[in-house]
């Protein structure tokens, strides 16, 4: 949620800067394209199924730092695919 608020404030700041440049006669620069995160994000259920453990074990793995949480979307933990695969290989001994 904090990241969402920061993003909104950043957009407001950019818009105000563009308006100020327009008032002063300067040409407003086009907004820089945002790079989407190229790696897919998955929830705890997908991670548990992929690793072969229960969702409670996913919670334990995150608490121990073995499976980092990338972000929270509407209160749901989101994990990067590469982190899930790394944890799966470690947990399975591969």
C-alpha cells in the first residue's frame, strides 16, 4: 500500500512539474516509459504447489528468509518466479 501511495505522489509531482514548465513557456517533456517487471509474480498457493509444500510452510520459509516476498498486492504476498524455483531446488535438494 505504501508503494501505491508513493507512486501516486510521484505522478502528482511529475504532473505539477509539467504544468509549471508549460506556464513558464518551456516545452513539457514526454513522460519516461516505465519498464514493467519482466519476471512473473505468483501467490503463495502457486509457490506451495510448485515447491511441493503447504501454504503454512511457505509462511515459515519467508520468515526464515529462504523465500523472499517481492511485494504485497491487496494483502497477498507475491513471489518472483526465480525465487520460487531457487527455493524449490534448495528445498528438494536438486
